[in-house]
C-alpha cells in the first residue's frame, strides 16, 4: 500500500471538497493520532457539530434532548426570583426546575405568579388545587391531605400559588421540584400548569417532615403570559437554583 506524507492537504478552491477514499471505504485514524477540526458537516453541508475553537459547541438539534435549557438563576437571600424574558411562542411548554431551594424563614411556602403581556404586579387570576403527602422523620404516620385553606386558590383569586409546602430553614434542609406551564403565549386558551415537588418541611423545632406536593390549575385569562415570579410567602429565598427550560415542539 502506498503512503503519502503531508503536513497540509488543501485545494486551490475553497468551494471544492477533498474526498478521502471511495464510497464504501473505511477512512481510519490510527490509535494515538488526533483529528482536529472546528466543524463536522454532512454530505449536504448541514452542520452536525461546530466549535468556536475554544471548546464552545453548536450542536445540531437532532442530537439534543427535548428539553432546551434557556437560562439559570441562583437565589441568595433573594426577595424573589423572576424571569422576565424568553417566555414566548418559541416553545409550547415551559419547565421550571427548582433545585435545593431553602427558605430564610421557617414554616413558609414557596409560591409563584405570572404577568400577562404588558402587565405588572404578578396578580393574574388563578383557579388551582393542591395535595400533599407527608411523613415525619420521627416515624409519625403518613398522611394524604387536600389543602383547601391556603394551598388552592378560589375563583377570581390573584394570590400566588403555593408550590413547596412548610419549608424548613435549617442549613441541611431544602426542597426541589418541577413546574410545567403549557402554551403561555396562547391568546385563545386559559393557561394550564402543574407542579410536583418534595422538601424536608418544618414540623417542629426538633424534627423535620417529608412533604410530597402536587399543585395544579390554570390562569383564567386568554392573554399571553410573559413573566414569572417565585417567592416565599414570608421572608427571602435563602438559596437554591432555578432553571428555565423550553420543551421542543417537534
């Protein structure tokens, strides 16, 4: 087999490709060798992977999961966490993931509300419901409760919907969950949502309790919703990560 040794192979026309091997051939890179390129494309010139030369990659959507991370915010003694952009018609479903959320005050709830386009105040009307299951770390019996006093919102209520229930502000305590909001940019339908989460909740000064919380409902408006706010019913959000994702429509 003949060999050609060269430091560089290129054409005198940047629009002409160099073909290595014939159809059906295997083009081999020996063990220990390195192939360096900033772009890999298919036969039609469509991008598969592109690098900026510093390791930042642009990857074809076909390789990505259905969930697209849009932005992340970190809470640190924050009165609230708000997302005021990127909630639009790009995605039919928006997902907000809350990780290691801790309140600055004992026995409070994490809640959320939204603004319609052009509105302020985070006071859109919601009709909601909330269930939570609980089990104390002291061995107290497990309970399944429907919270119809503070966890759900009656008709025409503009109060924020509770998510994490009876939070504990001790250093090792936290909560986590996911909030799904469906087609918030629609101007035809009311806006459905649901939340599922769990946290080490406050029960007494001596022990904690697991609260598995399910909240669901809808915003009773056909206006597009464009902004969202998370806050505790009293005091600050001491710590935690909030991530906003869009769910690909195809």
